[in-house]
C-alpha cells in the first residue's frame, strides 16, 4: 500500500511537471492569479467589520468599496476573456459580509477561466473594454489590477495596525 501511494505521488508530480513544461506561460499566469487571490481574500477576511467604512482621506474609497471594486473588475475581466457574462457585482454593498460574498462570486466565476487556459489559448484575441487584446493579456490585466488594489488594502490594514497577509507569514510588520 505504501509503495502504491509513493508511486501515485511520483506519477502526479511527473504529470504536473509535464503540464508545466507544455504550458509554461499559462502555468505562471495561474500561479500569479492564485497568489493574489489568496492575498485579497485573506485581506478581506482580516479587516474587522468596523474597518470596512475606513477611508484614509477625502476622495479615497472605503476599505469595503476597495474590496468590492476588486471583485467587480476581476469578474468583468474574466467575463471578457471567457466570453461569458460576468456575475453582477453590486458596488453599493460594501459591508464586510457583502464585500466578501462579492469576492467569492468573482473568484468562483474566474477560477475555471484561469484554470482552463492553456498556452495555445493565450494568443486568442478577445475584446477588453472595446480593445483587441490577447486572452493572456486580458487575464493578466486582472492579476495586475488585483495586485495594485491589494497594495491599497495592505496600506489600509497597516493604518489599522493589522499586518497584510503577504507580510504575515514572514513575521513582518
């Protein structure tokens, strides 16, 4: 039984390595997407409900509005890349429960679009906000935007004396 388990693990690793070699471009995109998704979801969970109305200055978004904005853009980008209607994100609902639910809906919608992509799909053209873009470029824009907005969430967390998820595992402050 132990030998069989070891053989299955080795086989799974070999299959994953072969897939990564045949799809290195999209494998990297998926890794980046999963990393930022994890950080954003954790940042949304880490801010207490009372912090969702926090706004560092006039003209800034509240924390809740920033979380919902990430969900709205991520869903829209995935819809464009996948050729599907994105879930409607209600941008007026910025309380913690609503914002976390919006993130979940957006990422649940996006996961199969990112996970279903292979390098051969990367150069297919799609419309992104009226412009012709590659499917890869469109999905990468979702990752880029989420990273930029995560920087905003991290600053808001620090203003509330909380450690952002990307720093927490390193003993960072």
